[in-house]
C-alpha cells in the first residue's frame, strides 16, 4: 500500500506537470479508476469517455482503456496529445474487423446505412455513416429504421442481434464477438439465480443472446451501474467485466454483486470476465508514459477527418 500511495503521488504530480487528465474505463484496475476520480479525471463508459475527453481543457489526454478509446479521443481532438499506458491493448472486436474486408462488405451493400460500434479501428470508423456505443445503439438504429433505412452493422454480432430484435430493423450483421462476454453461460446464470432468487440479472449486450434473454436489465456499463443503484434488489448477478464492481460497490456499499458464470473457472480461465487488454493498464506503465511521453496515439490526418464525422454525429445524437 505504501508503494501504491507513492506511485499515485508521483502520477498526480506528473498529471499537473503535463497538463494532462486521466480518462479511464470502468473495466480498468480499481487503482486507476480511483486515481482518475481523485484527480478530476473521469471513469466512464466508452461514450462518456469520448465526450469527456473532447470537452476537457487539458492539452494531454491520458486514456486508460483499449486502443480504440485512445484513437477515438485523438480523432475528436486532433490538436491534443493522447497517451495510453500501453499500445498493445486492443479488442477482439477491433481485431475481427479488418478494414479491407469490411470495406468490401460495405461495397457489396451500398443500399445500407453503415453503423459501426466504437470498438473498431479509425479506418473502419472512417468508412461508417454512424458510430455508436452500446449505450445508444438501440436509439440510433431505431432512429434510422424510422427513416426507412436498412442497416449494415459491425462488428459485434451479439449486440447487433440484440439491436435487431429490439428495434425490428433490417440489420445485416458482421460476424464479430467480444472474447470476454462471449464466455458467459445462460445455464450458469440460471443455476446462480436459483441460489440467489432475489438477485436481479444485469447483462452487457455483447453477451450471447441466451444470456441477454435472462437479463432484467441489458445495457452499457454505465446503464448497468445505474440499474444497480436504482433497482430495489439487494443482490445482483452481473454479466460483464468484473472491473465494473469497483464502481457498483462504491455506489451501492450495502448491495451484493455476483459475477455471472463463464465456461471455465478459477486458474484455468484467467481472462474470464476480465478483459486481458483492459488488464494491461497498470499504475507503472501509466506513470512511465506520462513521464516520457511514450505510447502516443497518432491517427492519419485524412482518415481522422473522415472518422470525425460519424463520431461527432454520435456525440450530437445524445447531447
Ligand atoms: P461500454 O460502452 O458499455 O462501456 O462498453 C465498452 C466495452 O468495451 C465493453 O466491452
Ligand atoms: Fe473488447 Fe471485449 Fe475487452 Fe470490451 S471487454 S475491450 S469488447 S475484448
């Protein structure tokens, strides 16, 4: 604990020295989330991270999360310096949607509005009409459907399938998945629910549809946190990365949270309900990048200008 306190004190001084603000996702190490809170930064879902970074006056954004979050920050504010604790932290959805194949897919379906999840590369965003996060995917697709538009959705097939079901829109799906959420098992959730009959089930829509079907609330990380606060239940079964428990427990100290079961367990399943890329963010690499300016995010200028359009559309949609 003394070492942690010392590291936190050094990082606080570096944030001031570099005129930087820490923008962290709910899945990062609780130490990082606490640090963001203590230093006037933010801990948020991917939509609010994007909004916070684009509005904050700091000249350097230190983004603790995965690469698409740093890229989004850079695209929205190209004049700012964007640093990340590591450049290795990617996302299986981003990996599973390479721009060449995606672009060809779009070319085959020119009659469809291209809606991509924020968990994609800058190049994929630049090919899109709309970028959405899980907190506004339903609303944006319902809006497009009401205008009679057909949709091409990428990359997460589970979120896309959920959106299709809820809105009834004509949605053509790309075949991508999150390796973390895909591991949640409906049978396990049902068994756990039998042992905790009063528990409400909170599910992130990147989970398989059989798990989503068991959700009392289905939503983005911030929507699940809100549900934990507002529902009267004192127990919850949560199907998303367990990093979210830091905020849930902080806001609801008297409530109990159980992680939804996954296929593996214990030591055989190190990344179960724990995104391996989010876990690459730590106090030491965070301090290092702030100290020497390493791990800066760069986005090609023309690509960034193109990708900024659907990103700004996303932010404007929920203003
Ligand atoms: P949220 O937008 O709900 O925070 O989700 C981001 C993410 O990567 C979920 O796995
Ligand atoms: Fe990507 Fe899944 Fe990790 Fe989120 S939890 S960053 S969707 S791999």
